[in-house]
C-alpha cells in the first residue's frame, strides 16, 4: 500500500526518478529496435518464456526433450570466448534465460566484443523492471484491492490482513511464485532467499531505522500486538525450517502451510474485536475514525508517480498579462515533451488494466482496456503455440470487442460505474490484469537476475537474498520510515506493525503459494525443495533479530530506542558480511 506522507524532498526525488526511468526505457527500446533492424540474427534473443505456464503447463506432461537439452548446460563454462559461448547457446536453446528475452544470448551474441555496454544495458533494464514491478503494484493492484474491500464492506482490520497485505506483498509474492515455476536448477531457492531476505531486511534495517529516527520522542507501541506478530513470525520461520529440513513437500503439506495465514487473520481479527469493544466501553473519543493510511490524488505537495508530476504545482499561465505568446507556446511544447516522456511505461498498462477510480477515470481508456485485456491474456497464455496463436488472438480480439461495446453503452464520460454489481466486475477485471502484469514483470526480473548471476559469477541465491530482496523492500523502507517520523505515535505503531505483518504474509503466501503450485504440478509425488544450506543461516539470523527486538522492547516498556535500532542494524550487517565472505572465498 502506498503510504502518503507530505515530504517535499521525497516528492522531488520520486518525480526525478520517474523521468529517469521513462527516459531510460525509451533509450533501451530505441537501442534494442536498432539492433533488431541492423542485425537479423538478433531475432533469436526473443522467445517464449521457458518457465511453467500456471494455466496450461500444470495439466501437461513434462517436456523430456527440454530436460535432455538442458542437462549439459554447465558445459558453457568450458568455452572461454564469447563467440563459442554464443554458438553453444544457439545450439542448446534450453540453456539460455527463461524470460521473453534470452539475456545470455543477447549478451554473448550481440555485446560479446563490447561486454561493458552489455553490462550497462542489462543493469539499466533491471532498474526499469524493479520500477515496473513496484509501480504496477502501487498504482493498479493496491487501488483495485482497496476498492474491492470497500465494495465487500470489509472492516479495516480484515482489509488490512487480506486485500491490503496482498497488495503490499505483491512484488515478493509473485517473484517467489515465478521462481518456483522456473525450469532452471535452484530457481526455487531464489524464491526462498528473496522472500526471507526481504523479510529480514524489513524487520531489521527498516525497524532499526525507525527506532533510531524516533528514539528521542519516547514513542511506545502496543504490547499485545507486537508480541503477537513476533511470535507468529517465529512460528512461520520454524515451519519454513521444517520444510527445508525434510527436503520435500506434498500438496497437503503445502495447504497446511498456506492455512497458517488464515489462523493469523483469525487471531488478528479476534484481538482487534476485543480491543475495539474495550475502547467503546471506555472513552469513545480514544477511537479514531479516520484511517491513517490513505491513497491521495489531490494533496498540495504530493506528486502522482504515474502522472510524473506534470499536473502538479501552481499554474502561472498568466501573471498580470506579462506572458507573451512565445512564452505560452514554449509552455505548451514543454508540456507536450513531458507528456511524451511520461507515457512509454504507463500507456501499455493503462490500455490493458481497467481502472475505475474517480481521479483516474477516463471512458476512452476504459473502453480500450477492456478491449485489449483479452488479447494480452491470450498472447501470454498461448504465446508459445505459434501455429495456432493467430486464431487465439483473433478469438481474444472478438471477446475484447464485445466487452468494449458493452463498456461504450454502460458507462459515461464523467464518472466510473457506481452500481455495485457493475463496479465489482470492473474491479475484478482490474485485479486480474494487474496480477497479469505483475506476474509478467516478475518473471522477467527473476530471469534477468539469474542471468546476471551467471555473468558475474554470483549465485542467483545471493542475488535473490540481496538485490531482489532490497529492490522489493525499498518502498517499505521509504514509506514506513517517513510514516514513523512524520505520523506521530499512531504512525510509529502502524509502521512497526507493518514491518512484521508484511513479512509474515510474504513468507506464508509467497512461499506457500509457490510450494502449493509446484506440489500440484508434481502430484501425487512430493515436490523436492531446493537444497541450500545457507537458508539455515538466513533463518537463524532473522530469528536472532526477532529475539533481540522482543527482549529490548520488553526491557524498555515497549518504547523504541537507539540501542534496539543499532542492534538490529548490526545483526543484519553481520549477516550480509558473512554471506559476502562466502561468495568471495567459495
């Protein structure tokens, strides 16, 4: 969930980063199109993804030919020049990257002689993918979930531990699910490390930073809620240890693990209901009816990332008649330039994800989105079936035109649908397509991380534990830290709770759904858990951080102080140092 905090410098940073990302994407797009035009052989880098299709592949038999083709992929290390590696990848198609772009083949076959440019291109694309993953969750996925919770009339607590937790953890959850669907060896361990690494980062670095920021304010948090979250996170991590130790899990075990979150939801709801009754029995004024976390579209100093801040700020078109025609013309040109830069990344999503919020409602976009959404779904699901893809696309277009026609006659230009049954359909469509985009981007992100790991000689497990975990947690770090610093006691309570409730959801649902889908695909035989001894280190240090936080909070009468914060940062720094030493020495 996007936490809106009125901080001018943060607004400017977001605005500048947004423009940087869009300009970077335009550069990469132009660069890649130029390569495709000038080098006909470069078309081989485009492919249907090799990871499992969650809709089709679980009902089909394993591709034994692909297994045989990829069994000798380690032989690429025997080739020392880029030309030999390029030929090896062309001959062994199953040894390349698993996304829509074969990044290994792109690197060795296109940038082999100038590898530095290849590294720069891949790293820039990594930054763009991280942005797309986060902004799709924040700008499309979370609003649809929040609106669904309102339509279903869920209480704030139930919305927080269901829909909104799903929104917060979407990047981690989908990255984990995609990694378990990967065909490469050890790809599931990337999901394990990324989810645990992100949880460790949030519960140590983010909580530590919050403690240091507001230690002088003497802020305390609710004791029962804090102990509940710490202990349940402990139970979750203990369950993960059992699964990893056993080394395999069947579909029933995966269901039991996923059901842990249902138990957590019931526990939170019960405790919240009791607290609510106690407040009503006491002083009614102690209960605040205004939600602390809100999406805002019209704050004075807030900039919508999706809009790039183009419409933000004061209007100075005419001041005492001093603006000339040339000034006005230049202003129009500037706006047109900024508008053009703003759209490359937002337009494809805007045209395929139905959006019915009041501030972003547009009937033309609504009609276009419901028309193109079925086409995109068909292309993603049946994209690998080249012989019949055209027929599927035509079918998807026919369905899209039907939905578009309905949208033309059932919506108006001014307001989105208000009737509950129509609004529910639009929200479910927005939810489905935002999930589709997140799944698509997460798949490319995991594939690219695996490629960078091979190129730099770094285990993908380390990349999942660090780069993927940090990237997915950066938004939590910024928003929770700012909320704690500017939101007073309530802000501190909310941010601390989020730092533990979020990782609990990510661990149970991110790992649980990935394990459940993988176990389903192997049924009735169990799914083998990727062997990685370092997972024990990750869980051990994470538990040490939880124990330290619990001891210090109880010792300080539930007040946040610097000692607790620096201790958490020291535990995380020690963990990262050990992992880096292991990478460098082994």
